[in-house]
């Protein structure tokens, strides 16, 4: 597994659990002449647990800037509980027995608590962003900034300055790593946040467009359609129809990458 910013790749074996922080693009390779099978769990604790323990959801921030000596690879032998919880979640998602979503939610809560404990073993939590470990990739501060400030207005020069790069170099580097432009990444982040609000609140579409940072509802509708291939109104209506047949769930299933390789 290769992380941008690291001089050497990280090696893993069967049974290892990899804990990849948010906004850290990476590439995973099998050993030469071998094939590997991976299962992925994409977890947003803030969204996942907001209705369970809203006052504690931020405690499970697993970003690279939150801990010293971040542990990317957790072996089954050294961290058996992490392995068992992860495999239990995967089995529940595959078998889909009655009430499996509720079971998965509880298991993921336990998993996040254990991951927080494991990452905290390296020292006290870091509270200042300038203490980010040296192996964090060069654009990681910008990705975190966008995640936390997507509703604000900022230009390419400001984002480039965060990384201490020229706008031209920043734009080229960002695209080479993320496969999209900084502006498109910002808009995609805003659309993702808008989807959460459309599913879980009764704010009007105009209010949501303003809350996530779009200057006009027309711009919001256009970008939403480009990303989701459906209008915000129809997206909300389909969500409401789904709610009529089952309880509101925060466990979602993904069938592919948000940004597939080309």
C-alpha cells in the first residue's frame, strides 16, 4: 500500500486491517503474480452516530492529524478485537439477516471506539494542525480544510497558500492525486453534504443550497444533477418513498468507488 508523501510503501498480509484516514488517497497493490481480495468499510462517524450519541461523534475523528504515530495497518495477531469487529460487520452486511442494520450500527460504534483507543496508544491527541505527521501527503491540509469549511467561499489561491504552493503547481498536483480539479472536488463535497441534509432534514432546497455554500439555487441544482444524475427534489422524494417502507437508516451500501479509475 502506497501513501503519497511516504518514501516507502507499507506492507500487509492476510488478516491485517488497514485504517486509512479521511482524505488520504492511496494505492493498493497485490504482490507480484498474486491476487488479493479486499473488503472496504467507509465510515463517517459524525454522520453515522449523530442520532445515537451526537455529543460524542467528533470524539471518533480518525484523521491523520488527530494522533501521533498513526497506525495504518493493524494485524490480526496484535489487535484481535479490531479484526473480529471488522469481520462481524462484513458478515452482517453480506448475510442481511433481520435487523442487520441495527447490528451493524452497534458493531461500528464498538469498532470506532477500539480504533480510537488503538490510535491513542501513540500519545496524546494532537490539537494543533501544524503538528500533522510528516508522512501526511502534501495536499492533506487542503482536503481537511475543504471538509470542515465547504460552506465558505474561497478561491484557488487561498487553497494553494494552505499547502505553500503556487496556484499553478497546486492545481496540477491536486488533479494528479485526486483525479479532479480543486473546484470540482469542493462542489462534490458540497453535494455530498447536501444529500445528507435532503435525507435527514426538512430544510427547503434553497436553504440547503445556501447551507452547503452555493451562491444560487440554480447553481446548486445544476451541480447536483451533474454529480447525482437526479434533481435535488427528486432525490428527496425518492428518499421519502423509501422511508415509508422501512425505518430511517444510516447504514448505506456502496457498489463502487465515487471516483472510479479511468
